C-alpha cells in the first residue's frame, strides 16, 4: 500500500522593481545526501508535522488564503480528511502552517507582518540576527515553530499566500507526496540564507528556469516544471493575483 505524505510547497516571487512587471522565483538545489529528490532543483517546502495540526494555530492567523488555480486540479487526486479539531477559519490550515514554517526553516525568510499588538514586524531576511537563534533552535529540534510564534507573539495573514494548485507525485516503492502549492510575493530586496537542505540557491525568472530545465542544466520534478510554465505564461502582473 502506498503511503501518502502530506506536504506544502511555496513559490517565493520577488519583483525586479516596482515599475517592472517581471519577477524572479526562488529555487534551491538539494544535496545528494537527501532521502528524496537528490540533486533536484526545488521550491522551498516539506512534509506536514504533527505540530502543524495543533488546533490553537487558528488563533495566530487572520483572513483566508487566496485561490488562483494556475495548476488545474486533477480528478484522480486522493481524498483528504482532517479531524474536526483541525478545522479553523482557514481551509486546510495545517498546510498553511507547514508552508510558512518550511520557508523559515529552509530560507530564513519569515512570512509575518505583525504581532498581537498590531505592531509592524519588519520583513525578516534570511540573515536577520534577531531570528538567527530561533531558526537554529528549530533546525536542531530544541524549539517548535509554535513555541517560537508564542514567544514572539506573532500573527500571520494567510491572505499573503495564494493557493495555485495541488500535486501528487508519482509513487516510488512505498510513498508519494500530496502537496499544496502556494505562491507569495516577497519584497524586492529579499535575501535568503539557505539551510543545509540546499547546496546552492538562486533567484531566476520563470522563463529562464524553464529553459534550464528543458536543457537539463537543472533537474526538476514534473510538477516544478508545470509551475515554471504557468508562471511564465501569466498575462497580467503577478501582484494582480491578490486582487
């Protein structure tokens, strides 16, 4: 029997300038030592963890995610089921939590805008010293993401994420990934600090990434290439997906 591993994938998009409609997307190359997708070029993301399904997460989120299906839904995708305790105001909240957590763990970028007192939280780059120790504690399992959020008293706006589709990877011997794919825009000056899950990283325009994949200069999963195609085919500025 094939085991399904629920996951979230996040496409970080960065505008080249305020007046230029073009944008870049963030990609990481996985090391050869990873258990899956060795040496593949991927978007940030990973599997849901038990902590992502804690019911109290609904107290740290506002609004609902946007939906703009750039990746058409497939009728053969397996049916999902979460317990009622996990159903908050945001559909499939565990996937949203996992998306934000994985981005922070893998890039150092924290997709957060304010704390509980509505005081603005400046955009955190991957090299922000204020969050360096928290990220280190997360990566060494000394701290959970929920504990960090509670300590910093953070609040998240789920609407900064746009759900663009869901993909289930072809199963190998015993498991497959069932992943929600999200898109979010980060400031033009966004700087990442990749974790050990990446041997290199770069920001590329979707058309460039697609060309590299087709020329096999980078190795990508079919779902990743689908995202390149969808993003380079956008007929309107990317920020209008949030209108």
